C-alpha cells in the first residue's frame, strides 16, 4: 500500500478517537457509538495495510493505544455512574412500593 495513504488512514483514526473523547466529555454517547463503527472499519483497513513500515509507526501506534485506553476508561466510568443511578432509582421504587402497599 501507498505510505501516504497509510499515514492518512492513521491520522484519520487518531482524529476519530480524539473526537470520540471530546464527545464522551460532553456526554454525547450516541455520537461516540456512531463514530466507533467508523473507527472500527478504518482500523480493519489499516490492519490490512500492514503499516509497520511507516516512519514513526511505533510511536503513532502507542499514541493510538493511549487514546483507546483513555476512551475506554471514560466509557467505563460513565457505565458505572449509570449503573449506580439505576440502583438508586430501583431502591426508590422499592421504597415507594412498600409505602404504597402499607397504606
């Protein structure tokens, strides 16, 4: 594959990941999800290219891994927050149900 195309694809993936992080910071999880499919498809294309001959590939790969880890941590934190809120709502429903049944 053309090195210029490979570099462009890596830069595009990096941009997508940075945008996903920005969307996650704004709690735009629908946007993150929509962008994730695009990033996944791009990553599959990059893997097919076998871009390890690109100058500074290792450095760029490490940076992409850092972006993925950061995004993963953000999403895991949000998932935990949502789960906690759901448990609180369930507890409130139980309390209201018990109260209502005792009237």
